[in-house]
């Protein structure tokens, strides 16, 4: 049986690696509230309240990913896209199944 919210992650490109997972993110800075919005063009779309200035949005992104997946902030790193809205994030210490489950719960609980 698929986890709750499984359809909410349809199309998300999330890959398991030896020490964790890697997935694509599309950020929307300067939003009214921080939230996971869904999947857009194979990437997880995340709204951030922080502006895209001096790394503030990147820091906010890594914090929300860490909180959502239940890992320490130091376990999350930006692989690509430092100055772009399209980014790639790596998370250590979580399996692909755990990541999909946590992301699906976050999307369905809103």
C-alpha cells in the first residue's frame, strides 16, 4: 500500500544514494509563508519567506528541508543552484522511502 499523500509526489525526481537522497527543488522566495507546495516539473516546489539576497533563501530552504525530513540542518546541503530558483539538494541520513514518506505527509498535512 502506498504511503498517504503518495500521489502528491507523482513525478518527483528523488534518488537514493549510499548516504542519503538527492532531489530537485524549485523555490519561490519572498512568499507570505514557508510551505511545501507540491511537485512542479519533477522538482519539489517550496515557498520561502526569505528574500533571495546574500544566501538567505538558501539557508531557509535547507532549514525547511531538514525540519521536514527530521534530520539535523548539517545533514542537508545545496549541490547545485546557489543563485537560481532551480536547485538540487542532498540529504544525508535518510533513505529514499523515509524521504518520500516525510515529504508526502508534509504535503498532505499542508
